[in-house]
C-alpha cells in the first residue's frame, strides 16, 4: 500500500512540473514571436526568460519520459500481481483435486479466475518508437492464456503422479474467451476399482500423523494392522528397542504384532539382520547360552539329553542339557546341585519358576497373574498356567480386612 501511495504522489508531482513548464514555454513563445516580427530588442529580463525557455523545454521532455516510464512500470507491476493471484488460485485448486482423487470424491469444479485489468493505451503519436505501449489485446490474451495453461498443467501432472495413468485422465482446456471461465475441467472415464487397490498410492497422497511422535509424515507412511500410522524413523526405533528388551518383542501396536516382512524394505538392512538374530533368540523358550561368562552368546534351544553345543562366537563347547561347560565322561552333577540349591531358595523366599522357560520370578507386590519375559502367563501361587487353577487372583492386605 505504501509503494502505491508513493507512486501516485510522484505521478501527481510530475504532472505539476509538466503544467508549469508548458505555461513558461507559452510565455516565452510570445516574447520570441515579438522579436521575430521586428519589435524592440530584448531586455535583460527577457533574455533570461529565453534561457529559461531551453531549461523548461528540457524539463518538459524529462517529465514526459518519466510519465511514460511510470505508466509502463505500473502496468508491469499489475500484470505480475495478477499472475501471482492466478497461480495461487490454481495451486489451491490442485490441492483440493489431489485430496478428492485420494479420497474417491468427485473432482471439485474449477474456480473462476479474475479477469485481467486493462490499461488504456497512449496515442500512437506520443508513443516512443520501440516502446512496449503498442501491445495488442490479442497478444495480452495469448500471454494470459499461456500463463493459465502453464499453471493448470501442474494439475494434470500432480493428478497423474498420485494415481496410475490408465485409471485417471484429467484434460485441462483453456477457454478462448475472456468473458467465460478461462479454464474448464473435463473428467474422462474413471474406471471402477476395488477399495484395496493402490493402497500405497493413497497413503502417499494423504498426509498422516505418526502415532509415536505425532508429527506429520513426510513421504510414505506405514499402516500397522490396527490402522495406526508410523514414519520410518519411529518404526526403526520400535524395532531397534525390540532387539534389546525381550518384553518389547515382537513389536506391537494395540496388542497386534507388526510383521517384520511388511517393514523389511523400509528399514535399515543391518537393523533387520540384528532383528532376525534376536527374533530367533527371543522366540526360543528354553534358551541355551555360551557357558563362557565373557561370551554368553545365544547358541540355540536347550536339549533333553547331554549334548555338546558349539558357540558360534567363541567356538567353546557347552552342554545342551545342564547348560554348563562341556564335561566329557562325567554326569551333570554340578547342575543337579545347583538345581537343588535353587529349589531350596525358592521354597524359602517364596519364589516361583516359569513353567515354560524355567526362569525364577519374584513377586513383591501386585496380583498373582505373572507374565514372564518369554510371554508365558502363569499363577504365582502354584506355578500352573494362568486360569488353569482355583487360586485367588490377588491377596487382600491384613490391615484392610
């Protein structure tokens, strides 16, 4: 607004200078005509007026040139603003069309673009040679329709990027008349498709919010079986934590497992290799680890008889039955002693052993429903599988009885 006000003030000042210069030239022309007709000689004042005539004529020429330049500059600025307004209108319509295609709704109609403002052309006698005042209406129409066609072509490109070319074809036709809408959209043959086709394309077209970080997802989102969406970074963090904490394995959302086969191509290759190794370990109920304390690598499932198992990391041998170091020619007596010691401590401390993985569990407070790290569920009182006994689910403290 300030720039337009300054420009109008500057144009008014130019008109005043031009008017003053024209009046001065009229007076000086009268003096010069009197001199040429044989009148008396010019006085000093009249001679000074003659010199001023040259300066006034130059000032008038400068004023005319400035007025022409200001007119062309204002006309150019208005043209740029109108072009930007048309491009903004087309961009908003492109966004609405993309959402309509992704959601299966009818394509919204093309908004009516505002008509270009026309500027009165100066007379041909006052137009300097080589200036751009002589632009015809047909050239202006051509430029305007070229701009609209260029802006509208982005709609067709965006629509084809979102949906396959054989399914959606948008034909954008520029209208030849100024009075009519400059752009019309014709919908051509939208074949029917099943609701499950091109789900990945729909996921890319619609902006989703990540369930973990609550940020808008840039790029392709992963839809979990429960319907929640995750971005690649949060999905990788979920799988990385599942390789460290067995209680977080397998990765789940709303108690539904996220299959690793669906996210393998979205996550880092090294992360998926680590996840596969940990999946084999965490999926084993009775695990066997290397007997060397500095190694403790996972070997595989324990055996029901004495078997020597080689560690894949340090190549040491471990007994698959008693889980101690290999003891050729001797029985698993040490293991039996340890088991008896553990049994005595369990009975004294009131601990319970998991029926699935045989890990020892201690309950300090809470109900008797125990969920082991191996995901087995059992009763803490009797050790049997959960809901297979008549034990109470929790104990009532004596002070509230």
